[in-house]
C-alpha cells in the first residue's frame, strides 16, 4: 500500500493530484483537488480577556446578590407573623346566627350535655 505524504505543505502545493494504478490487467486513475489551508494562530488579546474577566466577575456578583436577596425573602416570609387576626364570633354578631333546624338524634350529640 502506497501513500503520498506532503510535509510542511505550502500554498504552492495546492492543485490537482492524480493517482495512477496499473497492472497486467490494465490501468486506472483517479484525480483529486488538494487545497492547502493556512493555519491561523491567534494570540489572545489582553484587552479582550480583561473585558471577559470583568464581565464574568460582574455576572457572578449579580448572581450572588440575587441569591442572597431570594434567601432573605424566603426567610422573612417564613418568620413573619401572620398579618390577619383570627375571626372571633360572638353569639349576637352578624356572622354568627344559630340555625333553627330540628335536631337529628342519629347524627348530632345532645347539646345540653
């Protein structure tokens, strides 16, 4: 098995390459276009990394204070006294009127006891 290896390829190595194989039964060939790409090595810009670090830090601080505010609100809700007073009903009030229904002895307990 044969291979074509091109080490340290440059732009001038781009083009058509043809592989020709022959034996006593005949010959066959196949062509392919080879494109050479230049690898770009980008060095990180110190200014952009500083901005990224600043934005990341700002996001972390905002998330931290949001979490603290949510936890404080939850604790405050759990510990505060209820803001409604229990409803006390008196016998002669508007909200409490005894019903004049016949007593069902099979269902009710004697109220005089």
